[in-house]
C-alpha cells in the first residue's frame, strides 16, 4: 500500500500529533485556530493545551488515508484508533494552510 502524500504542514501535524502539545502548536501560524468537539482553541498556548488534554484523556493513533482539496481546504480523512468509545473511526481533518503553516484546523 502506497503512503498518502500530504502537504508538508499537514504531514508535520500528524507527526507532531504522535508527540505532544508543544510540537502540535508549532505546526500552526501565530493566530492559528483549532475547532474540535464544539470548542475553538485559538493561538499557540490554547492549541498546546487542547492537544495535551486530548492526549491525557485518550491514547490514540491516527492513520491518514484520503486527501481531497476543496475550495482551498485540504480535507484529510484519517482512521483513528485508541481507547475511546467507538474506536476505530474515521475523522475528517479540514486544514487551511498559510505560508507553510496551518492557519486553521477543524476536526469532525
């Protein structure tokens, strides 16, 4: 099976997702925003806190398998497996990129 080729900022995000909140926050612009589970997390400190809270709550791995581009958004579908109800499941990550970083990410 061939690996999915992702734009570099998105590839860096999924690599950082295996590490910690600080690594994830570095993938975003200074004004980067994450929308997840009905909440908005804006700026590096909030994104770092969001990632660290998610990692403390659940152990998971994400395996991206599909990439679509729609109206300037990169939509990555990823199989997420872990110790959470309903695992495994496919999540859609909608990225907007800006100057080599992630400007926004919506997880659905």
